[in-house]
C-alpha cells in the first residue's frame, strides 16, 4: 500500500498518479483525497512535470466514495470530506498543466466526478460508468453540475445524473464524455503517449488554453475574447513559439511533416 493509497510515478516529464486501493476498487477515503490534493500541488510546483495521467490500479479506475468510511462519519466530518472532494476539483481545474484520466473497469459516483474534473478522458473497452448517488439519495459534490453540462450538454448531464443509470464506454464516447476508446491492454501506453504529446508543446500556450476555457465558462463572449487576445500575444512573444512558427512556415515542423496532405502549400 502506498501512502494515502496513491502512487506517484515520474516518466519523461509525466506525473502518473495511480489510485492504489485495489481491494476496495480505489474507493475515495479522506486519506486518498488528501494524497491526491498534495500530489497535484507537487505537480504544480515542479517545473519538470509537463502533464499528468490519473489512473487506477486493479479492476477499476474508481468505484466512488469509500462507503465504510462515510458510514462512520458524523455531519461535521462528512462536510469535511465533501470539502476535500471540492478542493481536489478546484486544484485540478486550476492546474496549469493538462490532466488525462485513463479509465477502465468501474467509473462510478465519486470516481465519475474525478474523471470529469480531468481535461481529457480516454477509456478502455471494458469501462462502465454510472452515478448511483441519485438512487442512494445523494447529490453531486465535485462541481459535476457545473462541469458535466459543459462536456456532454445539458440534456445528457441531467439525464445521467437524475437517472443514475449505468452506461458503457461506447455511449460515453458517443456523447463526448470520453474522446478515445482503446483496448484495455493499451490503455496506459495510450494515455502516456498522449500525455507526452501534450507535454511536448510550449507550456505557456497550454497553460493559457486551460485558463482560457475556465475564463470562458464563467464569462461572456467579450471577456473571453479579451483573455484570448492577451494570452495569444503573450505566447507569440516567447522564443519557442517564434521558433515553431519558423519551422512550420518552412514545412519542417512535425505537425506539417506528419500531415502533408491536409495543409495548403506554405
């Protein structure tokens, strides 16, 4: 068992955060939530980390909150537990580095919410999703009512949350909850490959992309346009962007070389 039930691994400037409570399907107890919050802070302050992958050990990504721990809580300790869930949500949203959820097995309740707070979700073919909170009589806690409609639309967000029904990975892909489905054996490799790709891009631009989506979600169009203009100028003023522009214009950038048929002649 790793401290707090979380393992933290580094690979090629990627932080791999693995929920490591397989005996309870990586259920979220207070110790694991604290470990995740602390790990996100380590990622934020570590300049060598360019991207993050969140995964689960064993048969599931995460089956939700730890019911045994929850049943032992009184009202005050349960509120503290919810505060940890919300602090984690805010920390991931505010992190200026991309966070990829590598999903497999069960992604339920609090595990579903954990997946939703990540920037990108890819899933194995065996993944099963669901929000059993509603049949139990609970409501969302990690910003789900804010975030899920912005991912799958208001109709699907309300349907999934109010019905609490289980659904498979193909439906998750169809409604846009996940953007890539891969064989289970390839999940971690695919997630790390994607994280490496995102981490190879100039970090300032990536940071402004995440920040821009957050600003736009909370603001009107004019505010979003102002933020985008300021961010684009700040990115343009960096040497690595200038170098990439020169490389792109000369047809030497990897994106151009990998996609020659999709580009006009430069």
